[in-house]
């Protein structure tokens, strides 16, 4: 007969998250619809990776089992813009590729968000040449910039978490606001 010399121990350092703001009673909770939608959007982001160089390799590491981006609600990667709401641009974008990137952004359904991952997508990086776009914010609006050349997987996860904060707290009417419409017009997007 084999006896286990060590008793089974359970994690005693469990932290319980506070309930979201709302009206609570016996067996129910009521809160604003915008908060519920924000919470659902935050935890179900569908990223579209647009990777062209070394930042794409770091993104692959981020999706791997060591860092596991899927535990943040971004499990389903799709490679079609019509099903995604988060465009993650990683790597060097040439000026010839800029119209393609813009077209991918336009094909995404609203609401949509953009993360510029790495120095090249954010500012052109070390490639200050005539053929490299000096930041994707010249062709599409960017919500979060992730610095680094290339950024570590932790930085990419932090960028996704910043997007989640933005998504959760964004007004449902922001996308139809005059400021947002004017922003898109400044990029030539109607």
C-alpha cells in the first residue's frame, strides 16, 4: 500500500474581485447597459494580426503557451478583417503597403481598435527612408502604441490590456460622435 506523505494543500491566497457597480439584491444585480456591453466587449476581443517582420515573431511568442494571450479574452485570432475588431499592426510598413493596411482597416466592422506594435509601426523605427511609412498613424487612427524594437511579449500583453481598458470604458455613442466622424474624415475614411 502506497501512502502519500504530503497532504494535498490548496491555494489559500485567492483574491476575490469586487462586484461591479450596480444595484444588488437577493439573487439579482442591475447595472447600466453600457457597462455590461463594455464588459462583454473587453473580454471578447478578436485580434487581426498584421505582422510583417520581427515584431510578428514576438507576437507569436505572445500567443504561445508561455505568455498565453488567450487568457485575456483574445483567443480567437482571425485573418479576415470582417470578423475582427482589433487590428494589431506589427513590423515595418512600406509606403506601397499603406493602402492595403488602410483597406483592411476600412473592411473591419465598427467598433474597431488599432494597436501599433513596435517602433516600426509606431514611428518607422530605424528605417528613416523614402520607402518606409513613418508610423501607421499617417494612414489609420491608432488607439495604443506599444514601444520596443521588438517589444517583449509582456509589452504586447500590456498593450492589449490598455485596449481592454479603453474598450470597457468607451461610450456606446463615441463612434457616432461628431469628433469621431471628423477624425475619420481627416484620414479620408467615411
